[in-house]
C-alpha cells in the first residue's frame, strides 16, 4: 500500500496547476540567467556560466527559495484530506499509519524533486541558446549537473521537506508551517551574516544544513580555471556536512510518525459539536420589525464596521505579530552587523544615508509578505469557513418590490426553444406508457 499511496500522491501533485506554474517559474529564472546578463544568481565573475562552480552555486541558492514550494507540496499532502472533509473516510479505510504518512511524503517529495529539476533543465537549455557569447560558456558537463542536483541540492531539499512535513503533522495548520519557513530563512540569513568571518566559517560549514558554507570552504582557494573545470571532492568537511543534512532529514521523518495522530482530525474538523443533552434554548420573544436602509449613511456605516472587524481579526492573529517580529529581528540583526565593514574588522559610521537603504532592504520585504498573506486571507476567509453563501447575499440590495425580476431561462429551455424554432419540431408532454396522446400538440414559440 505504501507504493500505491505514493503513486497516488505523486500524480495528484503533478496534475495540479501549482506544480506546472512553479516549474515554469524556476525554469524561466535559470534560463534567463544563462541567456541574459540582466539576471544574476550568485557570484559568477571570471567564470563560465555553465561551469561546475556556477552550476552548483545556482542549485544551492535556488534550493533555499524552493523551500516554500516543497513545503506546500509535502505539508499539503498531510493536511489536504481533513481540509476537504475526506479525512474520516481515509481513516476508516484498512490503511496503516505508516503507509499513509510516508506514502504521502514520498509521493509529494518525488513531485517536488521533479519540479526542482526545472532548475537543471533551464540551465541546460539556456546554455544551448543560439547567439550566446562563446567566451562566457564552457564545455557541456553532464556530471556537473548531476553532482549539483543529487549531492549538493538534494539533501537540502530532503531536509527542508522532512522538517516542515513533521511540523505539519504536529500543528495541522498550513499558516504556521509557512511562518516556520520564514523563520528558518530569516535565521539562516542572519546567521550567514554573523558567522561569515574567516575564523568562524570553517566551524559553521560543518553544520550548515543547506551546504552553502561547506561549498564555499571547499572552493575558497580555487582559481578561475579551477572553478571552470573542477568539482568539489566529497571528502572532509563537505562529506560530513552532507551526511549531517541527511541525518537531520531522517530524524525529522522519524519524529513525524509519533507526532501524527491518525485518528485525530485537523482544522475545522477539531471543533466540538454541540452537546445533544444541552438545555433547550429559551423561547424566542417577538422582535421589532427593522427596515433596512441603503442610503449613503448606511453604506458608510457598513464600511466602517467591516473595516474595524477585519482589522481586529488581523491584529488578534498571532501570525501578524510573528511576521512583524521577524521583520524587526531581521532589520536589527542586519544593523547590528552593518557597522562591520566587510569581513575584516573595518568600521562604518551609522549615518542616515547608509541606514535608510539598509532598513528598506531588510524590513520592506516583510511588509510585502504581510500584505500578500492577509490579502488572500481576507478574500478567501468566508469561503474557507463556508459562510460565503450567508454573507454574500446580504451585501446586495434586493430588487424594488414594485418591479418584477426577470428570471433567466435555463440552458435546457433555450435548447428546446432553439430546436423548435429551427427545425419546426413540436414538443409533446411526457406521458406514462399506455396513455393516449393529446389531441393537439403544444407548439413552442419564442417568448
């Protein structure tokens, strides 16, 4: 059953529009990097764009951005059944917890790897584009692409997917999982700034789960010709780092099994149902008749009330304060290291002309993330909670009582009318077997 569950999940993810949209975006990014000088990924000065050094560096950087996509795939695989209401049927089926949990992860992670292969495909296709400067390209190295995908980017993708898969089994909330992704990215960036010094980097390179520090240590003293021709040897610090990353991934997967409760629903399904033995509600008293108004004053009052209601929901949400705190922490961490000029102990005065651009680059991105997150939350909240059919009719003004509404005929009625008009057909009422037909047929006319 494990293989069947994995195949089902893989096909489900591959058939989703998100899969093809993400694969297309990452393909275009790396394709544009190879075919244009306006897109830069990493440091490619004095090296070929398709060199082993640039290929590995591109895969490692794109793997960090791909965390958001891989998390959506693997976390959605364990949360989707309860969100769609299909969870009780799955839990009632003769399917073991091991097969269900790890089958879903295997299928979703395989689909994530296939989507990330668009990075490799974009680099390969872009290097064969006609009209490129031959001085910027070297010979085609299939082993470099395989090494970058399997050895360098693969363990990092497995680690991030396993980590957030285990978190999804615990929290049963996609919002908290994505908050954790942002936390990890911010912590990684801040640690990269704080630990990016010659005396600390060799120690940090052994414990970096994404491999950027380890790769930098392995290729630090390479010449331009070495970067164009050599692959980093899988020994020493780099070997330890890759094994450490795989160990973290396997540990997160092992932790997901006891954390996941196969018989416990998530999300809205956790809400308690009213007790049948509760006391009956008191008899309702007659209420005064209220006549709704639709003038400007009423519309303005609705606008103010709706704005206050939505703002209260945002400010009471823990996600808002977590994202805001992460933005402040990121800005403070950057300003803390901003006075260190480079990596060798220089000093920069904290004047306004240098701090304002620094704050704009470190805090503004979190404002955009908050706006994007709550824009979608406010638009789709009613539909997610299945209250849109109650709320949306109340937003429309009813028709004037003295004017009859025109009912649009159904598609079937229009089709019958069209046949009767074009072909001269007559419509007869359906009758039971044995009943005599009516004397006169009923002609359909255009109404």
